[in-house]
């Protein structure tokens, strides 16, 4: 067997090459630092038995020791790498807000009025009146900003119909760009023109403008033709349930789990993306008018646990993640809680983030509202993007509890999906068939997520 080893001796400045060929050990080249009794100047080749006798003397032993030391140092250098981004103990987290000092509000976060050019029979007054009839608490009308060259303030917001004494109206628009679509949510007017103007700039520029405006930016329908092609580090939420057609959202859910698994605490929310209303008279009907019976305001419905019945509280809850999504305004609300010390009292809810202690945590999932009597609901728990467990629940207020231990150090999140019998939506009767057995989903409960990530 023939092999070569090249060794650079740092301190002796000696370069040696040696190999074994048959029964011979050959050393190249001759080196003046080696004693003559170790390597003959007449010959660079000697028999192995002879070398073994010579190697007991002089510098040969020193060279072998240095060789071993070099190999050992190299091995230590490779194994001593330290990943500066490895999970570590995180510092103190903000205190968890009250689980009782708040109100559940349901709303619509993606709908288009007549100020979006491809919409039909959908003036703002009709959207608000319908929302009120369905018990919707808040609405964000998100017209395409590119249809008005970014001037949303003098179109949607300036419309005399943009007012309500019962439904909370958020200020927003659909940021419509060649790299994808996103919704803006704000409790007060903002300079949307600035965001529109930087739509083709690099993310660092867009992010700076977004921060200066103080708005909540949300990624719309993140997969598909009009996917969100910007950095998810710029957004606070993702539209994980777009329109009544639940099956088409599988890729959005996958992207959401990817973002969560990588440490990004992003709220999942819904939006009907409805463009077409019911015509007032038959002659006003268009080829898209049928959609109003299948997908309209509230398909799906996004619930927020707000500290007050105000627009700002809605945006804050959306940012904090105390949010769940239901198939329609009448479907059950999915609530998800955790008991950190297993004393029987829930300490946190979906959207909240706590430090893991290494001890088991008791979780509770319950459906609140209009459940189907004696029906069976399937509760699927997802942990860190993977299926954790599936439970069957029944009763007037279906509920299930389970226990698990979040990792430490490192991050863990849990979220819930609920399937079961559909809930009727009389105003949008064909939506039930499109949503299938999907009832609702929760946002995650988080452990060890860095709030400064």
C-alpha cells in the first residue's frame, strides 16, 4: 500500500514527505537538520527494520512527537467551534397580560370596495351594513393601492361612506406590487403613499419606511401567483386563511410553520379577499356576482382578544397574537390556553410567550359559541410544525386538555386546528361547502421566543 503524508513543522521549518513502498520507508527530501545516523546522505531509502533502530535516537524522536502534536492540535481546532447563534438562555420576558381583562371581537381583514377596479356591486356602505347584520365588530377595507397610484387617502378613506357608528373601521389598503401583496392595518390615518412609492426598493428601504409609518404590515396569500415576495422579518402577521376555500391554504400554513420554527413570532390571521357584492337589481349583475353567496365578509372571520373595543386595541391584539380564525362569524371560536404550574388555573393564552422551566405544562383547547349539539369535533395539535396529537371532543362546550414539556434551552410552539361539522352562514350560504369540515384554528402558544429577534 502506497501513501503520502505532508507535514509542515511550524517551528522547525521542516517539510517532510515519507511513504511506505513494500518493505521500505522512503523519506524525501534530505534535510540538513536530520542527523546522519537517522538518514544517510548516500541514500534516501532504508529498510524499515533499520529505521526502527535508528528512530530511537536523536531528532527523529523529536520529529515524531511534533508530528503527533500537530495532528492533535488540528483535531482540537475542528472540534472547538462554537456556534454564536446556538440556543441560549433568554433574558426576562414581558409579563403576560390578563386573560380576563379584555373582550373578544370578530372581524374582516381583507375586503375590497368599489375603489378596487375589478370589484363589482360592493360600495363601502354595503360592506359596513352587511358587517353589522352579521355581528362583525371591525372591518379593514383593503383596496388595491396600485389602482389609485398609492393615493388611498383621497379615495377609500375620503369616501363619504367610510364611517360607522357601530363597526370599528381600520385604516388600510392592499399593498399591491410586482413582488407580491400585503395588507396594512392601522388605527389611524397614515401616509400610505410613502409605502407605495418604495414598493420596488430593497427590503431594507421598505422596512425603514414601514417602521417610520408605525403600521402593522401583513403578508397576503403568501403562496401562489400573488405571493408575498418580501422578507418576512418586515411583517407582523400572515394571511394563513384566505377566502372560504380552505383547502387552497395548505402552502400558506406550511410557510407560517417555517417562519415560526425559525423563531419568528408571526400572527396567523384570515381574510375573505372578497371583491363582489350582491347586486341591488338584476340588471346590475356581473359574471362575478355569484361569488357573493360563496365568499364574502367573514369567510373566514378573524377573532381578536382586545383590551378594549377600539381600533387601536384591535391592531394591538393582532400584533400580539391573541387571535384565532373561524370559518364564519357564527362558527365556534377556538380558544387555546396553558397552565404553567398545573395548579388548575390557566396562566397564558394563544399569542403569549413564556420561559420554559423544564417542567410539564398543561394545555387546554375549548370551543366557545355556536357548536353543533352532540357533534364530534377533531382537535389537532401541532408542535414545532409537526403533528403532536389528535383528540375527539363533544359537548355543549367541547374541551380537551393535554400535557407536554417545552424544551429548554431552545424554542417550542404549539398551535391548534379544529375540524368538524360546518356552521350555517345564512347570508353567505354557499361558503359552507367551500370550507368543508374546517371549523377554526388558533395562534400558537410560545416558549422561549426572543422578543428582540
